[in-house]
C-alpha cells in the first residue's frame, strides 16, 4: 500500500569547493567548482524516495525563489520523483547557499549564506501554518532541528501541534535534532524545542555527538533512556563509523548495529551521511515495521554515501 511522506525543511545550493579563489558570489560565478543541491531534510527526502516503495509519494514542503538557481533546484526535485505540490515560489527571494570543504579524511566544514533564504521566509510567515491546515494527515512526517531553528516561535508551535494531531491518526512522526548552534539564539532555546519535538515523535534519529553538545549526554544508552522517557517509541542513535544503537518497544535498552567496514581510501566525503541513514531507516521501517532491519538499511546507506562527493551522491 502506498504511503504519503511529508518532509519539512530547507534545500540550498551546495558548492563543493575545489578552487576558492574562483568563487565570485556577487556575480554568481562558481567557475571551477561543483554545484549541486543539499540540505538535511531534502537529503533525507531523497533517500526515502530512493529506498522506499516505488508507489510512495514523498512530498517536500519548502520554498524557493524566482531566480535561475531556484528553478534549476525545483526541476531537479521533480526529476528525482519528489512531489513538489507543497513548494512555494517566493518572488524576489533566492535559495540559501553553502560551501563545503572536505579534508583528506573525508571530514567536511561548511560556510553558510542562508539568513535571507526563501525557505526561512516561508517558515517565518503566516503562510506556513495555513499550508499545514490545508493538508490531509500524511502517513509519515519528517522534520529536523534545523527546520525548527529557522522557523518563528509561533510556527514551531504550529508544526508541533499538527505533528501531535496527525500522530493521533496513525501518522509516524520522525525527528532528528541535527543541532547547529549558530541557528539558535541560545543552547537553552535549542534544548526547549528539541525536547518539545521529542514529545510528539515516533521515530527518534539523533546523533550522539549532537546529544553530547546539547544535553551533556555521555553515551548512546543515555540518549535512548532520555528518548524513551519522553515517549519516543523507537529509533536509532547514530554513532558515525561505529554504526548505530537502535531501540524499540521490544528492546528499550538498545542494540548495536555496526557499520560496514570501508577502506579508508574510499571514505571521501561524510556530507549527508546521517541524512542518508535517516531516509533509509524511515523508508525501511514504513515498509517492514522492523526496527533492526531499518537500522541495517540505514548504516548501509550511510556507508554508500561517504564514498561519493556531496550530500546527494553524484
């Protein structure tokens, strides 16, 4: 049976930096550098579409501008079979942009230009809750801490209201805190909203590093204990190269799912690996209702992702 999955977040222009001196942002000149599209929720939506049942409908709720790059982005989503019915096109706005630099070990660093992006404009406007009100409850809703961080406080409340309302109809709500300190006014604000999101979440998909920064949690087992105490039914704590520790109603203590071993020389870019895990986990769980199988699918997808440049393998 086909399922409708709604993913709420931002997509940006992604520049894989190979020649920093050639970049002229004022004139949109990216000569000599690789241009693609990326963003945590978009990356996850792409992985859900790739890993899920072929008749699923994966909708991306976001906004783009009316510039050339925005239109290229929109066409790219459609070519990837992502549903764009809920994508708003905002006049005189542009998409955000980030430049990613990758070291010899495949670890990456980012520089962002996103404060005036079309997606941020949508998520801070009265149009966003109006969109939610017109939508039927999906089978699955996915959003992240970045989604929340770029919203107004009122719209955060509205999103969590609809997540709770839809969950009562059987909607599976999936959430990854994806903590990015510069996007929040304070760590206390981030903690408040991440905890509020956990209270309406079915599938929890945190990364241990984020939990350590945000809550001072020391281990995956402690992360799982916290999630269970807030009512999260199942999920996995991502551990990078070590795989993940998953949990569900049958095993709330958690069980380790190791990542496949990869030759160090093949690990060229970790950008989007966690998002790939999330999408594969969600797609597998929606299809089979098996947390362990979903975790294995997730670590395998993440292992594939680190062997390609960019958030979306290309």
